[in-house]
C-alpha cells in the first residue's frame, strides 16, 4: 500500500442513489443501527467490525453531497484538514470532479470509485425498486465497508512490518 489515506467515491448522476447509499452505510455501521433523516457532512464514529469486535470504532469523514452540487470544491471544504478515511459523493461529469480527483491524488489518497448508474441493471450499482431497495443498499454498504476494512488492515500490517525492520 503506497497511500496513507483512503477516499471512497460514490460516483453518479443527480438522483442516482449516492446520498441514500451513504445514509444506509451510516445506519449499517452505527453502534445502534440508527437511521438519520438527513445526511450531513462531518465525522462518523462507526463500527466497521461490529460482528467480531463490537468495541472498535472507526472515524470516517462524510461528504454526502458532491462538490459539484454544493459548489464547494473539496479542497475548500477540507482546507488544511486531511481525514485519513473519506466517503464522498461525486457527480458524473461534474465541474468539480477533476478537481476532487486532483486534490485527493496530491494529498496521498488511495481512491476507490463505485459508479452508480440510473438504469435497471443486474449490478447492485444500478437502480433499485421498492422490493429490493434495502437489499441493494445493504450490499453496497458491505462493499464500501470492505474497502475501508481492507485499507485499515493493510495499514496495520504495513506499520507492524516497518516496526519489525527498525
């Protein structure tokens, strides 16, 4: 692992389910499984290891409205502050998308992108209907959680190996 930070981007058009996915992710890994009516930018203390290590919390910074939609470039929102773990909504072909990627690249972020599409699809990243909405959101949240868990475990392993060699 070369990068010291991780940014997971949910990329999609307007009303493609980016914020709904982030909100469900928040609920799934919240200590009490609470669903919040609004999804705001900011810190979340989440339990990514709920099943096995219920007392271990992970601190993730959320940006649920894309920089293009809010007209606030990510570099202006974060300024000198660089969270280790970010979950971001991104607008497909948005004015700020390239700036967001450039900012993340220049600040040592590994970037993982999940692209949501606004059409019926066999993929969990396509549109849902009332019958399968929770199942699709749960699968998305699990995949996003897996990316954060993988990054954390690789970082722990890399740090432990570096300490052993010193």
